[in-house]
């Protein structure tokens, strides 16, 4: 596969989660009205989406190692397309939440198997560069999806957003069938429970894997807080329209896109630790700034959006370098390593967003506190990461 065709295919898979998340963010208040529920109830479906994605992490890696990357991702994408269509017709909030859980569980397969394929095909700085450029694709979708979702919600209604997701899933499925070639070797023992647990234990015992995974938890927790908490703050509390919210959210993700490109450019210049250090500090400063602005009683859309933008600038600097660094020592079980990393990252993020929803009081306060705490979490493991990556 050529570089650009590979990048296009990897990007198509990596945008699934931001698409199913971000296109529906402006519609949260309308979905709540449709089900005669509170916005915080629908906010919890975002957490369920990522809990599904987190559980999916431990499935796709072993399956991809056992049966190969291509058949697993194609079957998963077929299921994803069907579930996305059925989500439109969920008759209650509870069933809508279950459908979103399953949508997350299938949508997660894209990024998990992309990581394994990249590890199959590339090494070292080139792997970091490809993953960083793949994250450019997953940064473009959050720019476009909320804008599109906001206008679609106002013009047609929230259900049309899920129809768009269904069509996208079908297109990606056919692209995989015609473009993707198998990159992994089948491991006949990959699904043996004992071997899976042994592999996970081996990964956990690696201090490099453990600490590089830990350093990504703060950024991922902050990301989930932004995804789940921003819409209720800006639309319900500050009275912003769905379409205007889409543009404000796009500002945040433009920062993330620029930073993803920068991470790819810098991967051949700076060490992994230098990239991680830079991103962690940016996340910390952004989180603290959000809380300080509230303390100073500066409460405007920009006082929320700008710190969130800063946080998402730090996100790819940390995650692209830390993820490739954590997987690098384990080429023989790239699928399992990718699964375990995803489980930990998304599980932590989903739990954080669920807690945010439970403690939401209808203003920006719980959101800015959560962003500050996740910023602090982003720098706590730095010393350990330095000790185990300096050589």
C-alpha cells in the first residue's frame, strides 16, 4: 500500500469514534427533549459509548492476532453500520444508551486494529509519524462533525446524524474490502485465556509500558470531560444554539489538529519524552487556567472554550509519543498491547466523564474542576516516565 492510501485507510478507521461522538454533541438537548429526559441523562450515553469502546479494547487485539487484521475489522464494520442504523429507532433512553454502548464497542475496533497494523508495517520514528498523521484524520472529523451535526439537528432533526454515521460505516467497509491487505501473522493460540492473561501480566510488569500508559490517562480523562461536559455547559447553561456550538467545538479541535501535525513533524527531532513533557505541561496549564477564570468570575463561552482548546493541543503530543513508546518493546503481541492500552485509556476517561455527569450542577463549575484535575493528572507520572525512557 502506498503511503497516502495507507494514511487514508487508517484515517477512515480512526475517525469512527470522533464521528459517532462529535456529530451528536450539539444534539444532546434535542435528544433529551425527544425522550423527555434531562441533558445530563443523555450526557451519560456518551460515557456508555466510551465504556463500550473500552470493553471492546480487550476483544479486538486477540481476535486480530488470531484471525488476522482484515477479516476482524471488516466483520466489525458491518456490525457497526447495522447498530448505528438501529440507534435511530431506540424507543427509550435506556435502549438508546444500550445502542450507544454497542456502537462504541464496535466503533472502537477501528483505532485498535489501526494501531496493530501500523506496528506491523512501521518501526521507531516512522511509526510515531504515521500514528501522529493518522491522528490528523481523527482531528479533522471533530472539526467537521459538530458543525455538520449542529446544522443537521436544526434543519432535519437529531436522527439524521445517526443516518450519516451509518452511511459512513458502509463506505469504510467497502474501502477495507478493496484496499486492505493482511499485515499480521495468525497466532493460533491468541484466544487462549491463559495466554491472554499471561500476556497482559507481562505487559503490566514492563515499567516502560506501565508508566507510558499512565501518562496518557490525564489527557484521555480530560478529553472525555470535554466531550461529555461541554455541550450542557454551552447550550443548556449559556444558551448557545446547536449550530453555534458546532463552530465553538470546532475551534477546540482545530487546535488539536495543528498539534497532531506538529507532533508528526517533531517526532524526528525531539525524543518521545520531550514530546510527552511538552504536552503534559500544556494540559496542566490549560486545566488550571479554566478553573482560575471561574474563580475570577470570568464566565463566558471563550473562558470555557480556550482552556479546552489548550488541553486538546497538549493531548496528541502526549498520546502519540507515549502510545508508540509503550508498544515498541512488544512487536510479537502488538494486538494485545494495543487492546490493553485502549482499555485503560478509555475506561479511565469514561469513568471520569460519568463522575462529571453525576456531579454536574447545571453550571460550568464541575466542568472546570474536572479539567483542572485531569491537567494535574497529566503531569504526575512525568518523573517515572523520564526514569524509564531516558535511555
